[in-house]
C-alpha cells in the first residue's frame, strides 16, 4: 500500500506574523539589554574616571601642598564638587591630649550665607570619641554614612539640623598608620542612601591626606632639629670664642708677673747662691726651674691660642726652604743629640709660612726629644695623594702605643712624667690646629722597625712644584 504523501504544512499568515513579532520582541529586548549594559558600562566608566580625577587632584594637591590645611582644603573642595554636596568641613584631634576632636576653620560652603548658622554651631562644638558623626569616625577609624541626620539620635545637631538645612551626612578619617589625624565631614540638604563606591574612594583620599600629615610632621621635625643644631653650634662658637680670648688674655697677663718673679729669683740666685745654707740654694734652684717651666707653658699656651685666632696668611711656600729654617732653629738640639735629618722630596704648597715652620719644628723636635738608644734619625718627605699632599715625619725613637695615638693630639696630654722628658703637652695640639686650619688631617702611625711616623695632609694648590 502506498503511503499518502503529506505535503509540508504551509505556514499560515497568522503564525508567520507571530514568529516575526516574537523575533522582533526578542531583538528589541536584546537591544534594550545591550543598551542598558552599554549605559551601565559607560556610567561605570564615567564614575571611575571621576574617581580617578578626584584621586589625581588630591594626589597632585598633596604633593605641592606646603601645609596640611592646604591639602585638606583641596580635598574637601574636590569631594564637594564631585558629589554635589554643598558642605564640607574638617575636624582635628585636640593638641596634646588627642582624646577630643576640635573643629577647624577649614570649610567648603557652596552658599556660606545659607549655612552660616550651621557653621557657627559646628565651630562651637568639641567632640569626644564616639560623639556625633566626627566622633564616631574618630573612634572607629572608618568612614561613616548617615542617611538623615534629623533621624539620628547620635547627631549632636539633630534638633537644629532641619533649621540649619542639612540632612544626609558622611565623613572619613585621614590616617597615619592607625591614628586618626583628621576627620573630614560632608553634608547634603536632602537625605541620601549610602554610596559604597564613594565611601571606598574617600577611604583612599584619607590615606593620601595621612601621608601629607606624616610628611609635614617629618618636615617640621627636621626644621626644629636643624634650628636646634644651629643654635647649638652658635653657642659652641660663642663659647669657643670666649675660651680663646680667655686663654689668650690669661696667658698674656700671666707672663707679666712671671717675668718679674723670674728676674728677681735670678737676682736672688746670682747674689745669694753659696752665701746661705745648702737648703736655701736648693730651694732657689727649684724656684728658678719652676718659673722656667711656667714660662714655657705660658709661651706654648699663647702659641696655641694664636694659631686659632690669627687669620691665615696664605702664600706659595716652598717646603724645602721652610725646613732649612727649621734646621737652623733646631741646630742646638740636633748637634747635641747627634741627630740626622733627611729631607726627601717636598712640594711648594699654599700655606701660612710661619705656621708651617712651627708645625715642622714641633714634629722634628719631638722626633729628637723622644729618641731611642740610637742617635735620632728623622726622615721628612711628601707624596701626592689625589687632591692633597701627604707629608711624613718619621723617627727611630721610642714610638707611641696605638692606644695613645688619638689622645696625644689633645692639649696637656703627655705619655711621660715631667721628669722623664721636658715639655708642656701642647706641641701636638698646636700641630693639629695648624693642619686643620689648612684643611688637612694629622695622625700618627707606628714606624717600621719602631719609632713613630707622623703624617699630615695639606690640600694641593694646583700650582705646586711637583
Ligand atoms: P710635649 O712634647 O710638650 O710633651 P706634645 O703635644 O708635643 O707635648 O706631645 C704629646 C706627647 O706625645 C708627648 O708627651 C709624648 O709622650 C708623645 N710624643 C710626641 N711625639 C712623639 C714622638 N715623636 N715619639 C714618641 N712619643 C711622642
């Protein structure tokens, strides 16, 4: 049996229309959805851009702000502009105690006249932690949002809020670590639901402002520190000046009566030695010796204070010529001790010739004075060391233990009893002053094979002989 062939059902006019309508509806729905998505995305993008703009503006202002107040002002101005809220204000923790919030005069008011009463009331209120909107932020360290302050039992101005024209409020802290260093609060004339993304954004602004506070604190601390340092150094300079003057006046004025004592004791010795008993002769010798030591001490002290107070008389000085003069001045002790003085290569330097002579004289006479069992052998030479000359005065004497290497350059520091070696303990401190005034450094090392190696540097002038 042949099966009857069923022709495909012809779409009826009505169903075709339905299908088309359905397609149209679904297309329309898809388009509306797409449009919605686009609009959302666009709005999202727009909001993100606004957030970014705000962050950027606050960051830029924070970088250039000279004061915390300036940065806060910029932040509240920008937040008010972005939210459209007409009132922004800043509270800060009270000075010293930090347990209460005090109102500042930092405000953003779109319409100052309209919010005058609000401003006056706010500026009269000091808040404890937890009290009012700022107090809650201060206590929690987190942003707070109030939909309608007139309905909020913990809003200090709740009763007056309606009259003074504020309803919604939010605020956030500026934080340094966990410390709230300021509270920024904002008000709108109508109630508003919390805006999470805004709260998130202002949280970042709060950290940014915290950094400004931190930076300003560090700067203030630094300024205070450097001012203190300056004050100390001024005091030190003054004290130093007084000391110099005192040392000079004292040693100068002491030499006068000492000269009298010295001459009369000398007279006494010449006239009465051998005419009194032996004790008297001994006593006279003690006095002569004592006055002689005192004279040397006073001379050295005077020398020390002069080196510090007189201006340097700088000129090109040939060290070889200076040493020729030194050798002449010291010829007595050189001959007496049978010392050999070996002068190596020496440059021409920019120095005060008298002071340079004194420096070499002190070092060479010490090298001879503190000689060992062998006749003293003193070697003097200089080597170029970058921008300076390094001089050496090396002896074969008794040497200096490294632990005394620093202190021998201080005034009155001697390593021996006065009976052992003569001297006042001032010579090396004069050397140190001279070298330092010329911009150099002096130190002592142990010389090879015993003895001491005194080294000092003097800046090279550029036109030296070597
Ligand atoms: P003074 O020579 O008048 O005692 P200085 O200030 O010149 O005073 O020297 C301080 C001390 O350093 C000396 O007393 C001595 O102990 C030690 N000193 C200085 N130069 C030498 C040297 N070349 N060798 C060993 N000791 C020295």
